[in-house]
C-alpha cells in the first residue's frame, strides 16, 4: 500500500557561492606564490652550480675545466629575478596592469626554460676557458660532460611559467595592496556602510564582504 504522505526531499546545498569563490581565489593565490618563489629560487641556485666539465691539454698534461650556469648563460638568472619581481608586482596593480605583469611572469618562466635547454649541450664557455688556459686561441675543450643542473633550471622556469599562467587565469580575483593608508602613514577615514538589519541574513553577508563586523554596535 502506497502512503499518500509525500516523502521529504533533501537537496544538497550548493557548493559554490561567494564563500567558495573566495576559497578558490585564496588557494590559487597561495599556489601561485609557492610556485613562483620556488621556481625563482631553484633557477637562481641552478645557475650557480657546475653545468659542464672538461679538460684542455697543456705542457704538464690535462688541465681540468668547469663552467657554472652563469658562465654558460646569464639569461636564466636574470629572468628569475624579473619573474620574482613580477610575482610581487602582481599585487600592486589591478585590472589591465595585473594582466600585463602576469604575462611578464609567464614569459620570464618560458624564457628561463628555453635558455636553460639551449645551455644543456653548450661548450662555448669551456672552449673559451680552454683557449685562455692553454694560451692557444684554437684550443678547445676535450672530454666534455654535462651535469643535471641545467635541467634544474628548466624545472625552475617551468614553475615560474605555471605561476604566471595561474596569475593570468585567476589574478582578477586576487586582492591588491591595501589603499587604507595615506602616504604619511595615517589611515584613511572609512565610509560608514549602510545600516545592517540583524534579522536579514543578506545584510549580514554584505557587511562581512565589506570587512565590517555586523555584531558591533555603532
């Protein structure tokens, strides 16, 4: 026998809304900061390490030679610094300026990747050292080998690129530097918001979005 009483329906609460959007913006912001900072640090560290080894024939035998990343190419280190500056500048600008800075961050990462990959098999730096060491301008390095540090620079550049892409996609939702303070350091007077009716939930949410405490008496 079927009951005539309708069964209550349970509807799932929506997962979106302002709260979900704010949480998503905070997560993307934290991820971009992490990727950008780690990427710049890894790229700078990699350029200080040995990228290539070899030797050159001199009167006393074979003389060992090494070349660091900065000897091979100065581009990854320079772009890592540019990318780090762009990561910080993302929060100082808004709208079109933020998109431009985010694009610069992404390009810095892409340029770091390209420059590091080009330096993987480069021998010009060691050939120059071989000529200086032997006193023979025609001398070249022999027994050339490469380390894995160029690929670490590639990884750092990829992280910078990922941070830039996150900033391009989600940056419009991120907060900017607060303008509450004047140049002399005194806080600006804040305009009083509209009256909040404690019996109206929508008024409470609007007050919270404005950064106000709806429970505080005026």
